[in-house]
């Protein structure tokens, strides 16, 4: 039984499949130290952004939140292309649902990117910048990077170990 399962798993892993869409997961943590190309603003505000990018349709879905701004929220944008210690122009405007005091908010949406925008995003060349009344150039910023995925071989090996341990437990002589 074990050999049959292992053979089937190996066959499934090695069988070529047609090209299919890959979802790229990206994320960033926003804070005042990254703002102004790393010069910082001294803001104690924080936030996070989570993004998925479909490499075939170039559809980007994002969600983000922030809180603790020193100033009141004015606007937010995705910027790029830029390295973490650089500033760049606006790549995409975003909107947030704001708290009554305008110091925190949540947002999200879906948009189709151009091929060059998608390439820059996947290369880690975008950041989310939240601007405020106190820091017009951006109070908090989060550089966006790809979230590493576990290796397929590691998952396959873990599965085989799991099957082997079940086999020993189920068929051990009594």
C-alpha cells in the first residue's frame, strides 16, 4: 500500500502540466522609519499591506490597514518603481475607510495592472505610502516584497514521512 501511494505521489509530482496561473503573495509592514526613502518621520504609526498578484491576468488584490498616525490621514498611494531607499512617483491611488478621528483606516480592492507595473511589483519595487496632515510627503511607508513559499520538494518529503508514520502505526505487529 505504501509503495503504491508513494509511486502515485511521485508520478503526480513529476508529470508535466500545462501552463497555469501562479498567484504571487506579497506583503509589507508600514512604519515611520521607512518614510522619506528611509530618512523616517518619527511617526509611531504602523500598518500592514497584503497583496496577491495573478501572473496571467495581472490582477492585483490588496488589503491594508494602518493606525496611530500623528497627523490626520490625507491620501495614500502605491508608489514605484523604487528600491527601499528611494522615492518614486505614484503607481496607483488607493482609498481607505477611515476612523472618525482620521488617524486609522482599512482598505482593499482589486485592479488589473499593466505588464510593467506587475513586473515592478513582483520585483519588490513598490511601496505603500500613507500621507497625513503633519507629513505631506508620507507619514508611514511599507516596502512590498514577495512572501517566500515553502519548497515543493520539502512538502513532498514531509508528506512521504507522514505516510510512512501512518503506515507503521496502522500495520505494526501487535
